[in-house]
């Protein structure tokens, strides 16, 4: 009996560990990770957060003293101080994350992953050349947005091919181009989503999804045709009898 109880306890512990692993780290664990990564890039972050917290609490405390109710305002100021510190930490963390992405392949795609609702974007590049310059695509209410990664003059050939392709598929949908980088005429990674959201709106939410579905369906159809050997008519292809048995 004692052995069976021990086995039951071990099974419960394993099941609990599996559930925790599926849920991922908790909120405090995530905050700790974010703080650690941010501190590596920004060593002054502890002092900045402490200053924001103390300043917020002090303001509430002064208001409370003036209103002769400093205890209540002190209790209100503490959570507000934590809130403002967390907001600053999240912004600094985003800045630190972009700093780590500089000069890394796929950084433009990582910048797109910070987009909020209202956008459909591809996690994989839609075009690549021999120099490893890439083009990512996002579809939103402004239309189609091509986000490039690499020197503008070198990646321009990929952009023109993509524009020509979309002109055939969805000729009335505008195509915008955002070249990422630090050179003149390029947009820094941390400013990519801001630049995209500033683009003029041309599509409704429904039209946006229709454009995305049409591009995906045409792309899949073309991929299927390219997989068929040359000289073979797909309309006359017959299924294999062995595969039907």
C-alpha cells in the first residue's frame, strides 16, 4: 500500500510538472527573464526603474499630505509606481531586443512579429537572393507591404519581381516598400511597425483577408505546377494504379 501511494505521488508530481511545462513560465518568471536580458544591454535599468517608482510614490505622497490623507495616497501610489516601472521596462526591453537583432539574418521578420492586430504577415521571407538579402511580406489595411533586409540597391531586384507578381494577382492593391537598416533612406528596425501603421489605409478588414487568401491560393497553385516535370500535361495525368490498390 505504501509503495502504491508513493507511485501515485510521483505520478501526480510528473503530471503537475508536465502541466507547468505546457503553460510555460509564469508572469514573474517572464518579468525576471525580460529584466535580465534588458540589463545586459542597458546596465542603468535598475536605477531607472527605482527612480521611476520612487518618483511616482513621492508624487502621490505629496498629494496625500496636501489633502491630509497621506496613508491612502501612499497605498495608491505604490501600485502605480510598479505599473509605470513595468511600462518603462517593457519599452527598454523592446529596444534591447532590437539592439540584439542588428546584423542578424531574419531581423526584418523579427521586427514584423511585433505588429499588433490588423496585419497578416509571413514568418518566412517571400524572396531571397544569393547574397542572402531577403524580402518579407505583410498585408494590412494599407495594402501589401514589402519589408526588405539588405542594401537597398542590391535588394531592389527582388522588390521589383515581387511588385510585378502582385500586379498580376491583385492589380488594384497598392504595394509599399520599407527598406530596413541604418543607411540613408532606410528605416531602423524599431521604427518599422510605426512606419507601417502610418501608411494610408486603402482596404477594409474583409478585403485585406481576401487579398491574403488570393495570394496564398495562387502561390500554392504555382508551386504545384512547378513541381510537375516539364513536358507533362497536368490535365492528362492519370493516378497510379498501385497507389489506388
